[in-house]
C-alpha cells in the first residue's frame, strides 16, 4: 500500500527532517508513529499524499510511484488530517467545508450532500452543518477537519495528533471509529504523543528519532524497550509504571502490563497468593 525507500528530506537545505527512511505499510494496517517533537513524524506522513516530495529516495502509494501522481490524485488514496485544524479549515460553514473537497474531486452535489450528512452523523456533529467552524471549540474543529477528509472515504487515513483537545469520551469515540474503518479495510495511521491511546488501540508502532526509524514492530515490543523510549523521549505508559511498581514489591507479578485489565489480573493474583 505505502512503501518508502531510503527517503531523505531537508527544509530549505538547512534542517534535515528525514534521513534514509525505509518501511512498508500494508493495506489494512493500523499503526502509530511516535517520537519527540522534530523527529520527522509529520514530514513523513506529508510524503504519503504528495504535500512533500523526497529529495532522495522513492515513495510508492497504492502500487504506483507517488512522484508520478498529483496531490489531488494522492489525496483520494491517502487522506491527511492535520494537527492544527485551523490550517485545514477555511469556509464559513461546516457543511461547506465537507462538501467543498468532495465537489473538487468530482462528486455530484447529491452524492456530496449524502456523504456530508453521513459523516457528520458518524462524528457526532449532527446539527453543526450551518455553524462556522471557527465558532467551535478546538476539539470540535478537529472533528470537522476529520469529517472533511473522512467523507472522501480514502483507502488510507492519516491523522496528526488526533487526540489533542479531545476529552476521554471523544477519544473513545475516535478509537471506535478508527477501529470500525480499519475493520472495513481502511489503513489507519496516527502520529501522536498519546502513548496510552496507542497502547490500547494500535497493534503496530513505528518509533522515530532524529529523522530516522529506530524501531518498527508490535506496539508491546516497541514501547517496552527502554532504549527506544529514551531515544524517542517517550515516557512508559502509566499502567506499565504501575505494573513495575507492583513487581518490585511482588516479584511474581508481571512488569509488562499495558492494559487496565492486565493490571487488575496482576493485583488479583497477588491478593490470592497472600
């Protein structure tokens, strides 16, 4: 689905954001890209839909070389939701925001309206259609930006820091939506610092530092590697910290718990052993 081969990229030749990045994302994957600020995460996903082009190396999207496709062509395959919705939204109503992109991609007015209504419902934005995006809260604007991309029904959905500004309920709704899309065949990629969100909902993690991939594999393996966490300036999940504290006092308890249910099971085992 997406292949990068030895991709290098620098901003104005001054700041090197990507240094020989190579990886493959298959259709139907659900993965997170993590790392410190400046690690190259956002630069990486912008190469997936042609907003940036590699200075060296190659990017393949849906079987074709991305260099031979326009941004418009790539955006129908890879939908990108930016970290700051104010960089993505520009029209005076929510409905216009969603319909604009669809009409530009050749959808009829009727089809665009149907997709708009369906997407607003999915994101709990019913009744927001006539409101200005700029009158909404930051979290609501992020959902409108997501709706404008989701309505296109891209094969790949890439989201940059989607949980910022979302409360616990909205995070759970977002996770459910992404899982539903993924189960229907959509490839889902998130760039995020929200390690708890990743641990609970994403089976694969790519960790980046200084423009390079330093780890790529099952989330449990990547995020339990202290060397990787240190390189990427990531803090271990709170539940794992709890498990390690339990293990220090009760050595038989597992120190590699990631989910609440696992910590609960560890505590039950400790109590039963007393």
